[in-house]
């Protein structure tokens, strides 16, 4: 069970918190996967694109780091970006149950949440279905990560090495499993 109340457009993303750094955050929740995007004062166009526009996702594993990649809009209005993830870095009280191996044809659910970083308010919510192949690979990557020992120095080194190798998220996306 999530320690947070259900999300609603116009409500705070997290009770009592009204500001966030601009960033993306991938999380595994008991009700599915979540991609939270924190934009400073998102425009109406960004809200519309996030709510209804074309969406594409990617998964790239580099050492101990899993990168969840995303872009929105048919014209690339919100270009490829990446979110590094390690299950070991998620606070224990926020950790969801480990995903099981995906059954053949099983499609995961991803909640995309656009949050105004300057107010903490949810501006857009969207639930998308991930492809069966992507779901299988994503669940396998998370389970493999959880089964591996965690060393913060190794994680930091793997993260730095990935960003040294890939100057932009578009380069990561070109090498990623995409959905």
C-alpha cells in the first residue's frame, strides 16, 4: 500500500510539500510504474502534450544504473530525457513489492504525472500501457538490480560513466529498448 494518497489534478503531489527541483523521477509503485515530471510553471501546451500527446519510452541498463527514458509530442516538443534509477536508492517506506516476471503478453501500467515544481500541484495525470516486451525487460531489470549488492560508489561511477559516454538522452534512446 502506498504511503501517499491517490493523485488528483489540482491537488498537491505530496501532502505538505510545495516545491521541488526541476527533474524527472521514475518509481515503482504497488499500483504500477510512475514517471513524475517536475516542470517549473508548466505551460498549457506542456500540460496538453503530457495529457494527450504522443508518448515514447525507453529502457537502458548501464552497470548498476537503470535509465528510464521518455519523450512526448509528435514533433518532439518534449525531447528525450532520462531518469536514472536504482531500487536500492528508494527509501524503504516508499518501496513497492518487487515485480514478478511478466507473464507472456502482460502489459505494465505507467502513471505519468506532471507536477508544477514551483507549487507542488499536479497539473496532468495520464495512465499508459507499456508493451509486453518492454514490461518484461523492465521487470527483469528491476529484479536483477534488487538481487545485486549495492555500493553507492559503484552506482555513482556507473552513472558518471554513462553520462560521459552519452552526451544527450537522444543517444541513450538510440541504444535503448523502446516502447
